[in-house]
């Protein structure tokens, strides 16, 4: 579990800048998509698109980490 948190934190830092900003504003700061859109001067649809990219990349990073950890089993 602790490894997953470390992996996730590292993966967030490796996201493209716009994805990282959107992810942090929504998941860490608790903003709504519309609020993040206003703050970042982009459409709510673009915020949603960037969030989808971020979530997919983070999920892949966790899957890759899990596969590496469990490859010796």
C-alpha cells in the first residue's frame, strides 16, 4: 500500500503540466471542473479531457508498478 502511494506521487509529478495542474486542483484542492476551468482559463470540457488523460496515465503507472512487484511470484 505504501509503495502504491509513492508510485502515485511520482506518477503525478511526471504528468504533462496541464494534466498535473488539473489533477491537483480537482483531486487535491477539491475544486469542481467548472471552477478549475475558470481558474485555468480553459473550457470545462478541456478540464475534463485533461483529467481523463491524467487518470489513465496514473492508472497505467500503478498497473506497471504492480506488475513489476508481482513478477517474481
